């Protein structure tokens, strides 16, 4: 009996500790500090830089618009900036997450500092944590001026009246989500003359490593960076990201810089129209039509950086059709 009482007290103590931890996470976190008091001047240079970044590098408009998944690579088809793209359990996410409306219809009531905090730390106007399908961990490593430029650009988007549902994380992510935001670690954009450093900065902005790696519970598995294999579940099966390390047999080690550039620029031709997909086809989530607008110098810098990444021998089976029941 004495042993049972001791075990009972230990279990009760553990329950108290767990409950205290949950209360702390739910009430004290996220804690990335107050939104900065800033007023970003919307100069023509900033808006132009922000438009370039948001559409072709950080590709904010990839998620915060309506994509036409009946066509190859799901090009934006309307509701530009109005959000609504869903990331759900069917796609491997721990809940239902919706890209918010980032046009002035929603953001008119936000200060520049509140937008800046959301983009770089993952905490919204109300102090709530954002799920990191929004890449604030990467954006918080960019140059402050680049973030200012993106904000200047989205501030002048036409307002689109569209109300987006609240995201609904599953348990226990609805608790753990508060631990995900973190303080920004802003850097200075390297000189374009330093191709490798500049390419690394661009890859941080584009998020290539997020998709072109193996992941577990939403995090990149160390040692698999750029080696491909991340799975994207769709209605017709699974698409896996390719290996983009310079491995000669399983990666892109046999690609010249010109071939790498051409792979992107094939989608920027003025006559290019994303073809319709067959009803049973597996589509790619890669927003080719957006990244295609990247400057040639920027793509060359990314290629230069990828040449410094350790080649990984990982032969990726790109597609796996869903087996009919």
C-alpha cells in the first residue's frame, strides 16, 4: 500500500508539472517582443524591389493567392494576395492552415511594425503564433531593407474582399505552436560580386532547402539538405522533390550553369501557358512560373552556391501513383 501511495504522489506531481508547462506555453508564449514602432516609406525603389522579391524570390504570392491546380505547377489564377490556399491533414500537415489575406482589405488595420514582426518572427497582430508553413524562420534571417521592401509592396496591392477561415492546428500542435516563433536574426544582403555568399542569401529567401530535403515533423532532417525526397501528397498520389546537390548520378552534377538557367527560363517566355493537367495526373507544387521571373544573375548565384553544397547520393523516385481501392 505504501508503494502505491508513493507512485500515486509521483504521478500526481508529474501531472501538476505537465499542466504547469501547458499553462506556461499557452499564456506566456510566444514571446518575441513587442512589434517595432516603424513607418516604412513607400518609395518607388522599395515597391519595385518588394514586387520582385514577393513574386519571384520569397514568392509570398505563391501561397497568398489562388492557384489553378488544374494546370501544371498551379500558376496564380486570381485573388492576388487575398490568400485562402489550404494546407491540411490530407497534405501531411498537423491541422488545417490557411494562407491569410495580405491585401489592404485585411492589413489596413495593421501597423508596419506588426507586419514586420509577423513576417520575421511568426507572431501576428493579436500576439498569436503562426504555423511555420509561413517561412518566418527564414525571412527573419534576411536583410531588414528587403523585408521593408516586401511590406511596401504588399501595402499598395489592391484590396481584395475575401475572408479567410481561422487556422485549426491539431492537438498537440495547438499547444506546441506557441513555442515555434523566435526572435529574428537579421543580416545584411551580401554583395552580388560574392556569388557564393549572395547565392546562399537568395537560397535562404527562396527556401530551396525546405522542400529539397527529407523532413520529419516539419523539420529538415540534418544531413539531407538539398538531397531531395520531401513528399507532397495530392489527390492522385505523391510527388517527391528532386535532389539538387551536385551529385553526378542522382543530383544535378551534370547540369551546366546554362542548363540550370534554362530550366527556369523555359517558363518565362511570353508565349508560355501552363498546360492543363490530366484528371489523374500528379502535379508539382514547384511554382515554376513565379521563380522563372528571377534575374539571371540571381539564378547564377544560386547555382554557384549549390556547387559548394556537399553532394548527396540519393536517387529520388519522383512520383508514386495512388493505388485504387
